[in-house]
C-alpha cells in the first residue's frame, strides 16, 4: 500500500500536476486504479494462480506513472512480450504449460517500451483504428 501511495504522489509530481489541472489528476487516478483493478480481477478469479499480488501493485504504479492511453500500450506490450518469451520457453522445453513465469519483468519491459516508443505506437494505433 505504501508503494501505491508513494507512486501516486510521484506520478502527480512527474506529470507536473497542479490542482488547477483536474482532468490530468482524474486521468492518473483512473489509469492507476484501472490497471490495478484489472490485475486484481485476474488474481481474484484465478485464486492467485495467474498473477501474483505484486503484479497488482506494480501495474497500479505503472498506471499512475503513465496515465491513459499509455497504460494500455504498456500492458499490451507486457502481455505480448510475456507471451513470446513463454512460447519460446515452452518450445525449447525449458518450461511446461503449468510453469509459473514472473510477470513483473514484463510489466517493466512494457513500461520501458511505452516510455521509449509510446507516442509512435499510439500514432500507428490511431491510423489503424
């Protein structure tokens, strides 16, 4: 919980928010809470088998830092890279379908991809949709 509070305050500072810009505050809150709720749902409905509780906190923190729509790009990139690594590990017989692979590193990779190329990815998505 402390990490979430510190992350939220850091996100407010990172985005340069003054209390005049209320829409940005709502964006940060919405993004962090939505990401956290999504991962909490995965954790809750799979009884902790699909995701760990650390993933909930990390996704919430990343949501606070990125805001919307960047959090969507980060989560998409995280799931995509996680799936690719998982498939490679299964094909190379390093892991089985039942094996647990930590998802936190993929969340960090998705965050990094979004920081580096998020704007370009968003422009491509807007052209496609």
